[in-house]
């Protein structure tokens, strides 16, 4: 599982975000103009289906959280 920030742009509409909270969080962000905006925040372990569309998307873990993106 990743513990570093990842930016992605894909032509798929849906991903599965696997999260290990580890007392931290994983923030799901979309780019609007030149800024990143938090769309969702996950702290609990789980598998979350997310619709990302074609816009730039970023996943940022904090405080020991880890994640994996399944396409």
C-alpha cells in the first residue's frame, strides 16, 4: 500500500480505493482551476468505490495512513 501522495488522470470512471487508516486519513482531492479541493476523507479501514471522471485526481495520505488504487 502507498504512503505517499499520488496524482492520477484516467479515462476510467470508477476506481476502488483501499484504505488502511492506521490512526491517520486518506484525502481524495479533485483539481478545480489551479487548486486542489478535498472531496472526501477516509479514516476507517475499507474498500471505497469512487467515481473519478476525467479530471485530475489526487490521493493524499496523512499520519501513517496507507492506500491502494484498484482500476
